[in-house]
C-alpha cells in the first residue's frame, strides 16, 4: 500500500473519490428525503460502490500486464454482450427514454456502456500494435463487424454520448500512432456528415442543439436545464454559498446529483472551487498522458493514451454541457456524479493506467539486474561460474 501512496495519480484518484462522496451527499440529500424518505439513500449506495471501486482499482494494478495484452479483447466482447443484454425483456431497464442499464440482484443497475468505453481502448490498442496473438487468424471484415456492431447498439439504446466518445478516441489513437493524413481526412469526411445527420435527423437531438443555440427561446422546457445551470454558477460567485447551502438543487436544477452535479458544485464552492476541481481533473489527464509518453512498449503507450483521452472527453463534454458551451447530453461527470457503474468502471480504467506505471519500475529492475548478471556472450554469469567450479 505504501508503494501506491508514492504515486501522485493514485492519490489524485482517491482525492476525487472522497470529493465525489461529499458531492453526492450534498447534491442528493433533499431529493433523497422527498423520494425515498432517507436523505442518505444515494450517499450510502455510493459509499458501498466506492469501497468496491477501490478494491477494483487495487486489484487491477496487480493483474500481470501480459494477461491484459493477451486476453484484453475478451473484455470488448463481454461489454458488447452486456450492451446487447439491455434489449432483453426483464433485463434491460428504461430510464428517461433510453435503455442503457441491466437490472441486477439487490436493486443494482449496471450500465454496460461504461465498460464498453474502456474495453474499446484495450482492444483497439491491441489491434494497432498486435504482433502474434489469437486474433491474428481472424479476417479483417469480421474484426470490423465486431467493432461496429456494439456501436450500432449504442445508437439503438440510444446512447449517443458514449458512441461519440468511442469514435473520437479511435480517431485520436489513429492520429497519435501515425496513420497517414489521407486516411484521417477520409475518416473525418465520413464522420462529420454522419454526426450531423445523426443529430439533426433525430427530433430530440435537434431540439437540444436548438436549445443550446438559444436556451431563452423556450426557458420553461427545452432551455430549462441550461438556464438553471447557469443561474447556479452565477449564484456561487467567487467563493460559493458554502457546502450544502446551494439552492439550485432544491428541485430547480434537474439531475442535480447526476448529469448537472458540477453546477451544484460551482454554486456551493464558487469559482475558486470550480477552478480547483477542473485543475485536479487536468492533473489526472496530464499524468495519464505522461505515463503513455514514458511507456516503451507500443501497446502500453496506446492503451494509456486511449484511456486518458476517454476520461478527458468525459470531463470535457459534461463540463461543456453544464456551462452551456455544448448541447445537453446525458453524460455523468467522472467521480462527482452519482452512479455505481461509472465509479467502478473509472477505477478499473485507472487501475489499468497505474498498472502500466507500475510496470516501469519492474522493467527498470529487470534491465538493471538482468543485464548485470549476463556474461559477455549473453550467457548467464551464474551458469558460467557454476560450470567452471564443477
């Protein structure tokens, strides 16, 4: 455990977990009393998931990385099956017009898309950097189908936010690993019109874009969330109203403990607190990219970069929506929003990144002591001396 305490990224994740628990308590207390008769309803569930998430974080750090590289593709198929299971009657749960969750025992809901976003980087990085693995004999069109089919299921749910993040991470990885510009330009030439039609041809998405362009055109309906969010930020001022003293969460601000929790944070902690939490997010992203740059093996570099970009996009999109800089989208804010699936998935994500960071020390150790025990002809010094003594 002391080894983890020396990692600034690990400490930052634990700090975000702690801040998130406080934020869930503050943003959900009134709503929980009115809805469930227990002000700690959401906090207690989030606390249990936080314990599970820390166990997943530490457990993932200790997984031998060779297993991640060799069998990581199974994670994508498991997540894809989970997304498919949301359409099974009795398993899938519809909330707010979308079927994104699976009902598990003890009243627990699991959102497979959270795992799919992580699994994409795990497998896509393997496809880009693979040498000789179990997928080597699979024809390319089957690989394309295996990648695209789950993404189409996301659109069917619908979960356009997760779909967009996965697509952007794929483009970022291809760009970072030297794909020729003509292929990138060709992909963008297809993706940009596709994104446009996926938004503008779907009535509720088009309404969100129009509300983003002019929220005051319909302040009581389509523009209500964004307006209330901006009012919460305005009420916070420089130093905030104080923890638990925000007014926006008192049924003025929809989704106060999930999608729009940053507005509650901004009102209670003020501009100073808002900048501090964004700085903490920025530090986490910086450390993730720094680990990617330091990685010597291509797969480790691609995986760390893909996961870091996934996290950065999640923060960027949610923050942009809450501040009125992007159209409204149902994506939670990492660590601060209520949600067990997201919390556990995030700790699994950073467990993988910390696993890569941890492998640096092992590589340095093996190089230092492995090379020092080798003879001039590449033969082990221990074996050479043993032969001479005999």
